[in-house]
């Protein structure tokens, strides 16, 4: 089929985006709407000694102003911690309450303190300036090591020593014994730097309340309206989820940050009920830096044991991670349940253990960011393997191939308890190296290095594997109307990935209809879906695609029954092929759309559940040139070969890989969230101080696939949306370290800014 699965079908949503006719949250307006503004904490840690909103309430245009005391009096609850773990020593981790507004203590700059609503945004801002807020400042701890140290300022009484959770995986004693018996142990300490998510569309929320029915509506950019409703409404308002409708229109980027509920979403709903009118809130970019959840931010020490022939014997990891100044929904998930189980990567490592301590710190709360723990795991093992290759003198590709799990070992269960179902890692690595012309690099290095242009060149290889598809269910409904149009309801949410295109392509192939007949509807909790989750962990095409297949099959089945009646034959005598129902043994046929018209419409329902992950994997090869006089790095070539099980749309897939690589290189080369260690003030709170990758920082990417079908889902696909961001950081850093070999520099922590690289080179010159 021309537009079938596997074809480079152009994105159907792009026309409205490039012509400015997309409908984002800020494009929705309602009669009588008011504007909300959040008064935020100007310091990182302190006790609120006075909060007086009297003058603010008296300002022109002000309709209401509320503090935590007002919300408590109204009986509002707090935002939930969705993931709660047991301590390694036993006992449940504490879950300090996260109210919509700070009650009596401030724990990070930008924490919401009061909510002010006025007829215009300017009036709300002016009223906030009239509010009296006095805070008795306390000492701060902005990183996990400082927060866990003796005598550190305590953030929560419920969390002694600022420990959010102590979590462990694997047999530590057996791993230590295996390391001690190894011929060589390679050690590495590395930082996974804190990231500001920087989505193109900042967060937002519009609250509406119908006094007659008592029903609320929330319009907000999210990664799944059903997730937000489940995690926000009942915990905060104490009402059944059905009393809230959540609508998510077009969304300009999510990356994990928009998968969780935020105080502002509850505040606009509360204010709408109090005022009897719609209330809107739109984050500024400055607010986003301070109040969006942030990503990564951990420090790990790792030990990799090797036998005499270079085979890996054991891996031990100790990690300190940050939870930030509040416990976000998945705040402890990434450094525990997500990352450490993937620590062995694609390698046979008989013994693996991880010890993780997560601390409360005086900065923005932590949560998922593209990859959500798997980039940290891939970065650690791939940097460690590269260091082992240098210390042993074994070529990095040969050392990897020697230890890679082979296809004949599938399914393979790692020592961390994860079962890989499929993959040919060594073959994909060889394909990636061939596509990158790995063997030709020495010539390129010789022609460019030294006196010719003064630049040092390096090549880096990294092999990633990740687990995608958070367990759960997704539903889909296919409605073919009597007028011949097709409406597909799904519960997942696109934030720019091109889901609409892929869903249209998949359904058009299954039903053998013109793609132009299909409209995809998502992002509304009032949709007629049997179940719905959202878009996290690259689960959309596995779960949503599985549900779509079931719904399509159901509508075909119902169409067959209707066609049998219309063709005056038994159901079993009707076949469906290429969009046509045929009565066997006759020349009578009817098209699916004609049958739907005659039947007054057809509806198919699918409900798909998957509790086993998929394991995309691939090889990234990066070439860089480093200027030793300035520390500037130029990425000259970048090549990726991935195994995604099955490619649904190569254009959409390439777009996802390109974006992921850009974000991964951004973290590795330039992005750096900086807080003042003495005050907790954010020093990188705008794009003047926080760098994002630009077009001229990146080369054209060479992207290809070498797929091995996945065995854990009927479509044979492996999630792809986060893959680029997982493989890019270690490939980039490995390449830079290769370039810096002449200076004896074995490791530098991300981001490898020009200043950091130049300082390392200058320091090496003095040794």
C-alpha cells in the first residue's frame, strides 16, 4: 500500500503547525476569564515569618488572592508521590506532603507561595508585588553529597538526614567478591549533570467550573490527560475523577516534564470554583527555569571487573542522586527502578549491584527527563567500558564485542533481573562502525591533526540499550460514521512526536482506506475509551498501536457482520481484503465505507495491555575536532544504526532520533544547571546563561536501522522516542576523550564546555 506501514508517509499534523493554525492551550479563551499569577519564593530555604495578602487583595482588578492557609481551610489536599519505595534496610520511605502553596517553609527558589487572580495578567503581577512576604533565611544544600553530610540543613522533619530513600539492587557481597577475584578492576567516578527541560511551549493551565453540575474542566499541556486527572484531582480535591474533565490540545514538547501534575493545575481549578469564572495561568520562561521539574543530577562511582582475557566479571555502582526541594510524582523513579536495572547494558556481567541514596536538596524538584534513568545507565557503562579499553589496550569495539550478549543467548536475563527478548548487538555495532567508516578515521585524523589546522580529532563509540513501554493498558476506538469519515480515539498524547501521522498510517493500512478520511482525537478524558494512560517511556506505538490494531480488527468484524446481512450471506462466507467485503462464491462485494454508510455507522473498540518492556538498542559513532587553544569542540560526523524491531514510518522515526541526539549532545556539550552553593539561587536562570544546542553545533546525522523483531508485542516494535538522547552523551564524551589522549586526560564530566576542556588541557600541560 502506498501509505502503508514502513513507508515514508509525510506528517499530517505539520500543515497546521507550519501555518500557525495549531491549537495550543494558550490559544483557548473563554468568556469572563481571569488571569492567575504565582508569587514565588525568592530564596532557596527559609521559614515564612509573615505572608500578608491584604494589600494585594485591594489592588485594582484583583479578584482573589490565596495562601496555603486559605487552601487548607478549604480542605484541599496535596500532590501525590506516585512512586514510593522501601528502604534497603527495610521500611517505607517518607513522603513529605507537597501542598499547592508552601505552608510555612521554603525549600527551593521559585516554590509557589501565593496565588493571585485578577482581570488582567498585568494587574495580577502588580498585586503580587504589593504582597508582603518575609522569610527567615536558612542555610542550603544544593547537591546530594552536601545534603547527606553531617550537620546539613534539614529540609523535611520526616526525612532525617535529608534522605529521601536508600535503595539497592543486586547481591552486594557477591559482587564485591567477584571484583576482588578479578584480574583487573577499572574505576570511574562521573557526574550526570542537572538539566532544565526547556520545552518550546512552557507549562500552562486553564481552570473552569460549572456551579450547576459541580464539574470541573482543566485545559493544560500534558503528556496524557488521563494521567493528570488521576494523579491530581482526587488527591487534591477529594472528589471522584469523573468530576474533572482534562483536555490537552496541541503540545509543544514534554520530554517527561509534562507527564506529572503541578501545583498550578490545582490552583486554577480551585480559583475557578471560588470565583465562578475561568482562570488561566501561563508560565513565563523565567518561571519555567525555576518551577519545572528538572532531570538527571546524580554522581556515581563504578567499578568494572575484568578477567585475564578481558571478559567482564562484575559491576558495582554507588550513586548519590537529588530529589530536589519537593517529592515529585516520579521523583525517586529514575535513579532506582529505571536506571540501575539497565546498568549492565548489552554485556554479559555475571554479578551486578547498585546502591542508591537520594537526597532532598534546595533546588527544583527532580523527575523524568527524556530517557528517565536509562541515559544515566548507558552513560555510566559506556564510559566505563571505554576507560577499560584504554587501560587494557584492547580496542573499544573488540572489548565490547567480546562481552556482548549473543543472539543465540536470547532471551537473556541479566543479573539485575531484566530479560532481553531479542537483538543482535555485535552485528548492529559492526553496521554502525561501517556506516561511520570507522576504519577510515585514522586517515581523517592524520589529515586534520597537528600542523594542518591545529585541531585534535577523536572518534567515540557507544552502544546503548533501554527498556521502553511502562506496563499498563491503552484503549482505542475506531468510529466510521454514516457520512464515511473515520474518527480514531486514542488515550496517548503527542507532544510533537508525530503520533497522529503514525496512527493514521497504521489504520489506513489495516482498513485499506484513504488516509485523508481519518481524524485522530486525543487528549480528552471525556473520550469513549475503555482505558487510557498517556505518553511516557516510548510506550505509544507499543500500547497505543496495539490498541489500535484491536479496534481496527473489531470494526472490521462488525463490518463483516453488517456486510453479510447486506449481501444476504452467512457471516462466515464474507471475507475482507483491500478494503472490500466479498461474499465467497459470488461476485458480490461492498467497500468498508459503503457498509458503514448502509449500517448507519460502525464502531470498533480495542483494549491492549502489555506488562513486558521492549528493548531498543543501537550503536552511536561520533567524530569531533577539539581546538586545544580554546577548548571548542566541533562535532564533524555523527552516525547511528538502531534496532527498533520494526520501522513504522522512517520519516517520523528519523525526526525522533535527530531530536534525541540533539538533546543528548546538548547535555554532554553545553547544558548546565548551576545553583549558587551558598544561597541556592539559580545562576543559569535564562537562555543568556543556560546553553541549548543550535543548528551550527550539530552536523547532519546519518541514521539507519538494522531491526530484529521484538517478540513481546504483536507489532514487533521497540520504542524509539528516547533512544537518541540515550546513546549520544557517551558517544560524544568518548570521542572527546579520544581526541585528548595526547594530553593524558582520561575523563571529564559533562558538560564539556570550551572552558572546561581548555582548563583540563592547560592543567595537563603543567604536569
